């Protein structure tokens, strides 16, 4: 079966690339003794985040086993598209950014975003974060996204606005491809209020999944195989290729090699990841836990800024917000307020 029939996501990212977007998924490997990751970029036409990291680790001899499967019990249903129809057909509202420092430039399909920041936590802090989230009964994802949104919010002109984010959802186990490294991901969209708690963010995410929003988006992308390439480009250009305009995309690739079975030096060290940035979502924020060390990346679309100081400021604020919350958890047993 031709690629375009097997993978509907591929068509949409190919159309975005034709419009000048850089569609490389950013991965990084920081080996011991190095001060900066070695960056790798894999096209989203060929991989999703989980598949891309598996590909890079397998190239280095790692046995990554069966890739993580979807756990949520919601079944694929075309009825989800009907529930999502008002969102698809409604107007797209974008938020205005403050004027950020640094130069900007038009997208160039030959260049990765220049503005990027990264951080990794040691194993003790990673364990602390995971235990605190489990005790508070929300996911690490929800904890990270709440504090990321708070860190970025001061850069919006309307700091009281609901902040929209795109969150990929892994469909492995219910969607099958010839290769487990190919695109198996859909997404849900959430809007985070200025005073939302981590529990609020957690509820927003899982309500969207319970309503089958990821399946509605998946089936919508599949209809892209039935329309001309020009129509796909038009949808992207006008913001109709996603269910809402987003401040950014946030993706967590999960926990890899927790038992430290892979000892090949080519694999050891910290691994980093970020989804691509697009004009419809200027921020790409990603995380992955490898051998019990959680890492974070923020990158910014070049039409917003090319100055890495901007994502470095956001990263610093993101970490500070999380550390403050973890400090409260140690002091009084609460986290996520």
C-alpha cells in the first residue's frame, strides 16, 4: 500500500514543508563530558517522537523493546468527529505576543530553529517529581504543562487569557503501521487558565481524551488523503489544519530504559527531544526520561525570535515554578496549587 494511504500525518507535514516550515523533530544526546547536546533532526513525515527516539537508540545498538502502547480505553469512533464539529467549524482565535528581544526571520525549510534551551534533572530530582505527582494523583505531564504555561504566560500581551496548547497522543496498539517508528500519534487541544491548578490541567487533558478528541483529529487527518495537496496547503495557511490555534505543542515521550539495561557508550548520557515549531504554534516543548533522568527542551519558531535567551528565560522560570511546588510538597504534603 502506498505511503500516502498508510500514513495520513505524512501528507500534512509534507504540505507544511512545502509552505516553508521546518518539520524536523529535534532530538539531542549529551554524552558525559560534553557541554552541549549533539542535535539530530528527523522529519515528521517519516517518524513521530517516540518512533524517532527509538530509531536513534536502535542505530546505537540499544534494545528498546516494544514501544509504549496507548493505555486509555476510549475506542476509535467516528461519532467523535460530530462532537468536535463546532470546534472545527468555529473561528480560530490567536493570542498576541509581546515584543520579544532578538531578531526574527521568515521560516526556512533548510534550517532548524536557532532559539533553543535545554535542561536535565538528576535521578534524585526526577524521582522526587514522579513521586510527588503520584501522591497528588495527577500525571507528570500535567505537572510539567501547568508550570510551562505559567513560565510562558508573561510573554503574552493578554496574560489573563486562556492559553491553548496542543498535546500529542500516542495511538500505538490501536493504530498499526508497517514500522513501529512511523507516525502513530494524534493530539488533543487544551486551554489553560491563569489560575488553573495542576489538577485543573490534568482534568482538561483527560476530559479531552475521554471525549475522543484524539480520534476525531486522527480521522480528520485521514480525510486529507481524499483532498488535493493544494487544499491541504490552504488549510495549513489559514489555520484550519488544527482544531485551534495553539501557543505551542507540548509532548512527553515517557520513561525509557529505567532498569539501565543499555550500557553502550553511544546511548549513555542525557537524551533530549522537542516537537517541531510551526506558525500555528510558535513554541515546541518536549521532555523524555532516559535511565531515570528527566530532560526538558524548549525551542521557538524563528518568526517569533531567533534569540536563545528567550527560551532560556522560559526554561529558568519553568524549573523555578516546579521547584517551588516540590518545596511546598515537602513542607506540607501538597503539590499542584
